[in-house]
């Protein structure tokens, strides 16, 4: 869906020299976003090639986040130019390896025009996403049976179209779109979440999605769900105080990860026990208290403790290269975790200082 934001992006890039544009194929976008394109790749190519600032354009022949690899090797450009939400460490590393200057643009509208995004133009994308800050996995009975505990989530406005299977509750969101089309309806949010949970997990479902997914995208703000061995929380605490939500927004930074490998199984090689579940529960409770006190150092510490308790029980959540990417940022941030087990999601950092080339989110209030 070509819009003024794209044109402003192309104009910005063209200031560096002759501009060549690689376009994601319909197949690649379906793989990453789990949806069909509004306009076909042939139609998108026609429109992009018609812009006066574009020297030439093509449809990338590869797949995944590095679908442009063959074209990059053929063209051998001086500069690779991306938006902040298109930046990934893998792209940057590839350019360094090939001796290509890597430039990350910011979303700046042209003149007095409004900011535009494809997501904002797609009506169904008013359905929020969900990010869990701590305690993830405790909504599964096979974990909380060892130690009761909570999951903390924030409800995310759809300013970006997060990749499929990225740990942002994309599968539950697709079901919500089937149910409600354009946005979460008015009414009791917990009852709506139960409706969504049942719709996503009909009788006979082999792997039941955790209820933090349906709750997290249905209930606005900051929420804590307490689980005691069941699929549905025994208690829910919600915070809709704008000042606290703004404070959290300003400290969450996200860096996209590459897609997960083929034949990936997060449930392989698990080590779920009472010790691990209790550590996860305690870290989450401490994180919740620190959030209420707006103690940034403590919040970062406990987000990290929660993440470490998760990967101790579910080691396939991460790989050596994901851990290596986290190591790069550790000295300059307060806390870290990942969304999207095994890749395909995002490095999540809690930091009082800006992180270069990272994206930030808005919490639904």
C-alpha cells in the first residue's frame, strides 16, 4: 500500500545517490507477516518504478529478512538504506562483511503531511499486540503446577506490523481479527478475552495457547495475571495510569531478530521443575513492585532475572548467536529479554538511554 511515508523514505534515501529499491515478494511477506498483500508484488513494483527518485527496482528473489542477498551481491551498492523498523543486526553485519555503508532512517513525514504507515491504513490492524515483560510460561499449567506465579504484560498499539510468530501474540491476534475484524469491542475486557481464548482453543486442541495472549491483547495498559495451576488466572491486576504507562514506554527498546530456523521446537530439551518455576515467579513479583515504584534499575534487573529463569527451563528459547547479540548491548542497558522463542521476534531492552536503531512502542491506554 504505497503511501506518503514510503515516498518520504525514498526521497531521503535518494539524497545519497542513485536509488535502487528491492521489494519483498508476495511469498516472503506472507511468510513473515502471515497475511496476503493488499497489492501484488507486480503492482507494487510498477508503482515504485514510476517514482522519479527511484533509479530502478525489482522483486527480491530470496526469502526471509535477508531476501535481498542475491541482488545485493549483484548490485554491490555503496550504501544500504533501511527504516528503523526494518533494521536488524543481521542486515548490519552483512553490510559490514561486504564493505557496504549501513544507514538507518527515521520515520519523518514530508513537510506538513501526517505520519503514515501501512499498518495504520489497514483497518483490521487496530487490534493490539501483546508483549510480556516477565513471567511468561507461568500461564501454562505444566509450569505453574510447580509454583504459582504471575505474568506481566503490556498491550501494544499496532503502530508496526510485527512479524508472525514474533512473541507478540500474533496467532491470538489473527483469531481476534476473525472475531471482531477491526478492533477490540467495548465491554468487559476479561469476558472478551475468555471468548477469544475459547475461540483459539476449541475442544480437542493439542497445544493450548496460554491465556496471557488473549488477555494481553484484549486488556489495555499494564496487567498482572496470577496463575495457580490452571489455564485461566485466579486474579488480575490492571494499571491504566497514564504517567506510569508513559514511563514504561520511554524505556522499552526493540531490535528485530532473524527468523527462527526450520524444524524449531521450543519445547525440546526442557528442564521444568519447582526451582525454576519458583525463580520465575519471584522475579515477576519483584518486577511488578519495581514498576509501581518506577525504579528503573530494579525493573531492568528483574526483567533479566525472569528471562534467565525462562531459558533455564526452556533452553531452546535462545541460541548462541542470540545470546551473542544480547552481549553487545548488556553494558549499556538495565535489562533484557527476547520475544519470539528461537528467533523471529525481538531483542527487548529496558534502558533509560536511547538505543541506536531500535524501535519503541505505544501502550494502549
